[in-house]
C-alpha cells in the first residue's frame, strides 16, 4: 500500500488578518509595505509609545531630544525625513481617526500597523506622503467580565553628567589664557590660594551648577485598570490609566512657594458595541486624557540650561552665607538655582475628549461580502496655562569691609506673586462613510473593493477676527480594487482624490493613484514538497504617488497680506506687503517605488523581510524669509 502525504500551509497563516488603510486584509494577500508591530512589545513602562518605536519597527527612526517630563516625547519618522515643511511626521490614525501616539495607553491597543509605501497610503491622498500609523483599540467580547490591572514603578538614573573643571582649575587656565593674550593674570596668587582651599565661598565660590540643580534619579509610577465583557447583544471595553512622572531637578525644600517639576496624565476609554439587528451594529466610543505639567514660575525650563551654560564655578555662589540670593553679570541675570526654586510656580493643563458614533451594516441581502459603515466623531481639546510668578531680592557682592562683612548691592527688586492665565480651545469634526466588498468565487478568485468618503473640519475657537478663525477643512474620496488567484497571484489598485481648502481654487484637490503586485511561490505544491523548510515566501512590488498638504503652518499661504497702515521712513504711513503669497502653491507630491520579499522559515521560527524603496519628493515649500529692500516687502 502507498500513503501520499501533501504538505499544506496552515489555514491560520492564510487567514490571519492585518490592519491596512481603511480596513483589514488577509495577511497572505497584502502586497503593500506594511509592518505589524507585536503589541506585547509595547507593554513596557515608558512615557509614550513614541519612545518605544525606535529599534522595534524596521524603517522607523525616532529621536528623543529631552528627558524632562512633558518634553520627553520622541519624534519619529517612517523611512526617514522626506521634507522640511511644517510636518514631516507620519499620519497617526486611532480607530480610523486622526490622533497622536502620546494620547493612548499601550494597554488599550489591539493592533498596531505601520504603512510605508504608496500602495498602502495612497487612499489617504494629501495626508499620506510621510507614512501612516494605524492603531485599533480593544473591544468587548461575549463572555464573563474580565478585569485587568497593572502597576509599574520605574526608577530612572542619570548615568553620567559632564565633568566640569573646579574653580581652581578654571582660575588657573583663565590666568594662562590672559597671559598668552598679552594681559595680566586675572587672579592673584592670594586669590588662587583662597580659591584652592575654599577659604571664601562668597567671593570665590566653587559651584558645579549641574549638581546644584539635578538629582541622580527620578521616579515614574503608572497604574492601569480595564474591564471587558458582554453578551450576544452588547459588548464593552473600559479602561483608566494614571501616570505620574517626576523630574530629576533638585529643588530646595526651604522654598515653600513652588511645586516639584512633574508630569501627570490620566487616560480613559470606553468602547461599546451593540447589535441592533442581526445585520446592524452600533458603536459608541468615548476616549480622552488629562495632562498636568507642573513647572517653576518662569514656566520654560530652557531658561535653566541657558543660565547654567553661562556660569563658571566662580561667578556667584548658590546663595550667600548671609542667606541672600545672587544676581550676576552686567544685565543682572538670574542663576538656575533661583530660577528653579524662587520664581514661583506654573502649570500647563491639556484636556482631550472625543466622542465617536458609528453604524456598521451587513448588506449580504444584496450580495455576499458587501458591508457599509458610517462614522461621525467630535474631538474637543482645551488648553490652560496658569502662571504664579514671583521674584525675590537679588544681590551682588565683590568685596568685604575691613571687619570681614560682605558688601551687598541690591541688583533686582523683589515683587510678589503675579497671576497670569491663558485658555484656548480646539475642535474637530469628522465624517466617514465607506462601502466594502470581499468575496471568493470558485474557491480560487478573491475579489475585493472599497469606496470611502472622508470629511473633517477643525478650528481654534478663541479666534474671532483673524484668518485662524476660519475652519480648516479636508474632503476626499478614495477607493481600492483587489484581486487574488489561489492566494498566489495578487494585484491591488488604489486611488485617493482628496483636497484641502488651504490652497486656492483649482489647486485644492489632487489625484493619487498606486498599483501593487504580489506573488506567493510558497503556495505551489512543488515548493511545499521540495522545500519543506520554507513555510512562506512572498515577492511584491508597488508604485504610486501620494501627497502632503502640511507644508506650512500658515493659513492660505497663496494670499498676499497687505498692511494698510505701515510706518514709513519719513514719519508717514502707507501700504506694505507683509507677506508675499505663493500664487502657484500646491501640496507636496511623493512618488514611491517599493520592492519587497517576505519569508518564514523553519516552522515559522525565522522571519525575514527585505524592502528596497525609492521616494522622490517634489514641491517642497520654503517661504523666503529675507528679501532685498528694493522688493518693497517684509517677507
């Protein structure tokens, strides 16, 4: 007798779903450059998801420019920086709606995908040139209530600080530099001895300013709880996350009118799915966050570092032995110690609340595989800054009396706390609608299609008369047609016809097409029989164009702005062009080509992905900020 064994690829591999632009596709049939991120790798105590992408996602570059709470959010780029306009970062979509990575708790994430090439991003039109990050959040399921909790405590250590010269070494080198320049030494031998042995720390201090304002450690606490469950009619997912992060600043407990520098966040989310009928599903979503950033009175801690950079160990003491605080320099500058501990306190508060309502309709009564969806959302943001600023008396001393008393000269007069506040609000409305089709014929031919409409309108509500009071709107229609034969040969054709009203009429809309081909030789019976170590192999190629309208922060940059009451050179007033409009301005255009190989070997224990790509960017906008006077314009 004979036994014939034919190896077949696991159904799970073929049917695994991947989040793509405007929907989901079976992983085996995806022909775009899309990377799915292991959500488990994001479940680590970090300030933001941005800070975890570098090194975890191929083609994603991240950069963190500060470690201070509230500022330690990394910037990231998909396949490098392709432009130097107003925004070079990727478009981030959370449950299909535009957002930011720092506003979501990693524990809420169900799937995370990065779209890189034109076939994956063309459906986003003028928003897709810099890549797209797609996130879907967790939803409820039928079954018993499931509660998940998590708490983390993180200790961050300053591994190394710069080694600065002490006061004596600084004074010695300062003398050497002065002599080499043909001048007298700056410090006498007696002064050098006073500095060397620390005999007068008021007039000849020895201060390491970084050690005066920095601790070697800081703490972060994160706490999270979620509830998930439901039945056959309704399903729910709810979560709450709290994070508290302290800065490594060394603050003086003797100063009572202050707050420790810190950054606290509160995230919340609720997803509710209801089956209205057997074919109609209602979705209601609520999510948001509150962030509170506590700072010194001058609010911007960059002042600490600019002050520290100007000081030598000998300039002034942290405070004089009589308890008075110093000023330094001819401009009566303030030391970082005073800025941090004696200028009051300030707070930055950000609030976000988004409400989403969606209806999904299965249209199988028309034809199998046809579905429709309509989604509306309101994103509301509020920003509040409060500043309670004060200043103590500041002194300077350069000598002592014959009795050894310091001669103090007041350089800055104290003032009591001044209260300042500022409020602003931003709103954005979304409307989305799509019709999706996916069906298999004769167990060989898989045909899919998508037609999608998108509209959004956003504005700052604090403006009443300027151009910023005019809502900024997007509108577009996108589509996709897919065909696959035996999960072996695939073709995708995508388009986006989208526009932004920030450009003049006739230049607002653009057409962005793309096409992609895929071939899966691991589906051949010959490959499965003769190459059992090869579990999966796909070759793919794509070509297309996408756009970027975020080329400037200016509203209507094609307009020339005229000041009708500009001051003249002879005491009069007249007309002047304050901004020269870019009359033929359009969005950036990115032409992308990509060739890729995907392989899984040795029982799927080894995965290999290689992409070779080319991105040609055209129409990068750079406003000319300096013009010769004879042009008669300021910019």
